[in-house]
C-alpha cells in the first residue's frame, strides 16, 4: 500500500548551525563560534544520517539540502563524508538534487569547486540585495560586486544556481525595487527566492523596532504593491511564482522545498533540524532544537535527545493545508480527505472563492495570487478546530 | 438599653480621597474599638471593589464606646454611607438614620460637588453638621481659606471646624469631643411605643444569610420577636440581634436611638427594601416612617457573554447578584447580533460598572456590554404611552407622536481656568445653563442636561478636559419632549442591533460620523472591504469603508517552520474567537463600548 508521504516524496535536510556573523533579521538556529572541529562535526552528522536512514531503509532519496547557518563554511570533505553516509541505506534518485546554501563572498566561492566535486549540484546564494548600502543595513558581510562574482563562479561550477533577495526593506520605494529586481532577473539563472523582510521575534531587528529605531519599513499597502510588482516582473521574465516567495522557470523549481510544501517525508539531521517521518504507518514530527555543543555531545555519547511526536490526522491535515496552499498548484482534495475524513471545508472554500482568494478545480483547491498575499488569514479560516 | 442622651448617631460626608475612611479607621482605633493587631486600612469597606475604587457601595456601621471629657460614657454610632450619586436614595435613608454629620473636607482641595450633594442631603435630614478640615499637616493646606469656602458655598459656620490629620492622628480627640458636645442625641423615642425601625440597608452574609441594618425610632426590638416589613408585609422571626464593633457582636435588645443589625431567616436581599419600616407583627405601628421609595433603575444596557456557550453561567451569575441587590433588575434579551443575554437596569453608571466587574471577576465570564440607554417615554398616535428601555425595541416611527427623555440637573464645581471647556462640553451635550456662580477661584455651574448625554462618557470627558479638577453631581429632573431618533449602525450592510442608539436628530450626523470612524479603527481588516454606515430609518447619514486586508503572509516557510507556524496560525484562529461574528464580519468585544466614546 502506498503511504501518504509518497505523494510528496522524500528528502534529507542537513543543518549546519554556524555563521561568521549573525544577521539582524535572522531568527534561525545559527551560532557564531571561534573554532569548529570539522572532523567531529562531519562524523556526528554522518552518524545521524546513518541512524535515521537505518529506520527508513530502501527509500528513494530525491533530494539533499545543506541549510544553516552557513553551510558554505563547511569543508568539502565534511560534505563528502555526510553524502557518503546518505548512500548506505537509501537509494538515490537518478536526478537527485543536492543543494547547498552559500554566502556569496570570495572565500567561500573558492570552495565551490570542492563542493561540486563532493557531489553538490545546486547552490542557493544568500545575495539578499544588489545595493551595498542595504547589504550593510541587513548586516551582510559581502558587497554587491563580490556577490556578482560569486554568482558567476557558481554558474560556471554548478548545474543549477539560485539566489535570495530580501525586499520591502527600509526606505525602499516601489521604483527602487523595480530597478533592483530587473537587474536581478537579468542576472538570474532559472530560480529566484524573493522574500519580503519580516521582523521576527528574537532578532536584533525586533529589538530595534520595539525601541522605535527601525524606521522606514513599508506599510501594508506598499508591501502589497511590491509583491504584486514582483509577480508581474517575474512572470514577464519567464520565472513565475510557484510558491509564495519562490520563482522558477517551469521545471526548475527546487525539488527539495517542494517536498516540504507537498507535505512529503523528510529526515532532518543536525542541531536545528526538523523532520517529518512516517514510520510503521504513523507520521512523526522530529526535532533536535539544541545548542550545537549539546547536540554534538548527545550524538557522540549516543544518548539520542531527539524529540519525536506523533502527528494526529488533524495535525497532518493542518500541516498539509498550511504547506500545500503555499504552492501555486494548491493541494489535492482527495488526499486531504483521505488524511482526515471529517473535514468540511466546502462552505469556507466557497466563500473564499467568491472573494477571488481561492480557486477550485476538479481535484485540487488552491490560492490565487490575490489570496497568496493574505495566505495566513486564508489558512486561519480553513484550519480544522 | 442606652439612654437617649448618651447616644450620638452620625455619618461622615466627604468627597472621594478626602479621608472619610481614614478618619473612620482613626476613630475606631483611638477608642480601642478594635485591637491594634486587627486593624487594617479602610476597615469598613468590605468589598474588593470598594477598596480598589475607594468608594463605599453598601452602608457600613460601627458602634464606638467613648468616655468623654465630662467623665460620662457615650455610645457613638457611625454609619458610613455610600457617597456616590448612583446611590442617592440609599444615602438619604442612611442620613435619616442619624442626627448629625461630620463634613470632612480636604484642607487643600476644598469642597467638591459630590460633598455638596451629600451635605445637602444631610441638611434635608435636619443634621447638625460639624466641619472637619483634614490633611492640615500637608504643606498645601489652607484651612482658613477652605473654612471660608465652606461658609460661602454651603452656608454653614466653619469658624470652629476641627483641624485634623486623619493619617497622623492629629486632632482626633477634638473630633470625638465635638461629636459628643455638638451633635444632638436622638430627638425622641419611646421604648414602650409600637416598634418603628427603619431598614437602612441589607446584604447577604455567607454564614448568616441576609443581614439587615436597622435604626430603632420607637419601641424595642428583641431576639425572638415576630416582625413584619410594612411595605412588603413579609413576616419573620428575629433570630439574632446585635451591633457592629465593627465585627458583629450579639446583644439582647435594641432600643430607641440605637443602630444595629438583625437576622431573621430572610432568604433574599430582594425581600428587604431600603427605607422600609420594620414593626412587630402584633400590636405593630399603624403608620410607616415617611420617605420610602421603591428603587428605580435609570440606566439600562445589555450584558452578553463573549462566548455564547457561557449563557447559562451568566444567567446563574446575574440571578445570584440580583438576590443581593434589590436595585438591580434584569430580563432575558435576544439580540440578532449577540445571541442570548440580559437587559439589565441599574441605578447609574457606577452601579453598572460594579455589577459588570463582579460578573467578570467573581464568575469569570467575559462580557460584551452594549450601549447604555436611559428610559424614554414613547407617546404613540393611538394615545398609548410606552417605556423604551432598549433602542432595538423602538416601534415604527410613523406610529409615534412624540418622545420624551429624562433630564437631570447637574452641578459642576470647577477651577476657573477650565470653566470654558466645561461650558463647551455641557453645550455639546445639549445642556441648558441654569446657573453660574463663583466661590473664590472656583466656579459652580448648574446645567439642565439630557440623561442620555451623561450616562455614557460625560464624567470621563469632564475629568479629562479639567485634568481631574472638576467635580460633578446630579439629580433627576423629570421628562421632557425632544426630537429623538433611533440611529442604526450597519456593518457590511447588516444592521448590528447592539450598536443602535437613541440620538437627538440635530446631532445624529455628528454622532453617526464619529461612530463609523471609530468602528473603522476598531474592527480589524478582513479579507474583503467592509462598508460601515450609520442610518436613521432607511437613510444613511454617515459612511466609512474599511478596506480589505492586503497583506498577511509568512514570507518564508520551510520544513523546520511547520510546527512553529502552526502555533501562530492557531493563535490567529483563537484570536477570532474573542470576537463576535456579524454576518461575515468579526467585531471585537470592546468595540461595542469604545465605538460610543466621543473624543470631543
């Protein structure tokens, strides 16, 4: 019998928790330390890959993603050790996608060749802005020129290259963004991630905002206009949105991220990693949200501090809605009802259809471009009680 | 039984914060009525709400034994009366139960409007009045000037006022002597005459049931007596009789001039009416004491549970509170918008707030309080007359000949510099100036105002335009015809009955505009645009549009964020439950009251 996760596929996420500096907008599990023992970390991450893969032997692995932190601070040998471990119990898809997040500076660009040799076939560059002044405000250590050079090197090294930009920044006008995005589209390969700046709890920006020192952020209307402009420009450039903040030429979508959004299974390895694994017919959420040192120790001593929690059918349906409605294709209604058969969304969906926020086809429901802008409110309407 | 000439019964008249409770505490303490270790601040205010707000809601009493400088032993009975205008009738009864008053005035602040109202009530009750200037130890104290002001404003001799500091105890012995020397003993009273005892107040005690505070006018009341309430004709047998020191102490009997309590297996406070006359079942008095009035609610509003599942809890809470408060009335109400709730009647806004607070705190029920309304008199074309307690019940205007609304006489004392603002406020609220006089640097203005312009936020506005320096009191002045209409509010084209109000036709546009603007801010943006309109009949008089929410999306959401984001969305969903849904629109509970507040 096929299990639900197979509709979304299976991937591996490896978390590298270290950065050279903490960005003021970042609320991810990332840490700045003086010295990293790469051999110890390589062995520990590989040991975890082995442990998790031995629970799910024989699965077809579609994707591996090195996220962070800043995974481009890893040595190519570290990457190779982990990839090796991932081949022990799993079968790799022929077209497996292996992505690494990288900072676009010269030091890390010098490792690109090594990463490619270790098996990385896609990079995602954290360029964030093409304006030096904004890069400084965002706390980034690279310049726009450096970023351009790193991008060129990446283009020559890897089959697929994506980069991230952050917009709706301080004092940014609609015109500013139009020009910057046009430059980005001219430079881009086949994939772009375009995020609106959000001020998250626990970041330096949050503190600054509360102190009244983070001025010039766009209001709701300007931010919405910027989003709409982004959809128009990217669409015209042949890179339509396939998710709230992600654009690609058709066929070049990030396969890894689609596993999340199509609510497949994914193994998460590393101190900040989360996973969703179906074991014996039951879907679990796994996480190991620990300080890097504590995580390393727990793996080395075999104490296994991973937290597993069973996801009820309602939890699963909620997560599928939450993740699935982010992608432009929307979700498979038959799959949703199979997951949780007593959901009754029809009247709510009818109402949202009437407002032009959703669409419904024979076997799918999804969110329109207008609806994507208010997706949180749409999902809040649809979530089961 | 204490001989009449050794009894002194008195009350204390004071403005909030002028030190009434502190003085009472000091009198109790300096006569060793309460052991030092049992002293706590504001001994007489027993309810949390009373202590918090510094107000007295129920009458309290204490019996003090005092040996005066003349070497004789006296019994001093202090009745601490409610000081608020909402309880004017209760105050008048307490005043009738005593023969004298201490008029406590802050020696730096001077006389306030509320003091004035209560001191007039005391004068109407023929009280001897001893002025007491409190807080004389403070640097800002000006006892001479304030004494003069008392003479100017109230018209009583203040040349031999007691100068005290209730806080430090300065002057307390003088006050005790003044009570004995300057206040009269009870005027008359025959221990053998048929019993006439005034029911001063009553309340529910968890252990004893209903406790009734009485003042004996004539006759003698003993344990075991069979008594009768003359207004209700209810009969009881007295099972306990006593006095307050201030804790209960049983006595054998109470004679003329004495103040104390009885319990008599009375089930509900509702069965006892303040101002009623208690007499013996057999050989009782034939004529009741004068001045009894049944209590009349003047302000009405709807109370609805935010969570409609709590309706039964609300019913229970309201029924329990009503057992203990005869002046609070209620009936079930159904609102198209708010579902099931209760239409409740109160003596005034403070009374409303006290009841609402008690429901929310003691019974843990979140409430939606609808716009307070007064009672309108509707005269219909067919010659019938109706009372209107709820704008939602307004009949078809074409059937109405005319409407009358209640008016009040408001007295406001205000420092000169704020007079202009106060006059403007009163004019804006359709006031008619009756009088304007000066007492030193303070003006006293008297206005005839419609009660419906006052019930809601008049007092808050008055405090804010005068930075808290104005004081205010009012009395009911009867009904007058005016051009009144019902204004409806439509949200997303649906009328929200709980937001309907009665307004004067000339002010309808202004009020309507203010309300729709307020609602535009109070209602959160939805996924669609929402018209908000004010209308009279079918005619829209003000309109705003709340534009649709444009952006509410999490930019980044990957595998690791699923759990975290789910929590956020669940919170968002839970937040919606704090609101009430009208058609497709969620309206937050605070909007029902906030929408009515006028900023100018």
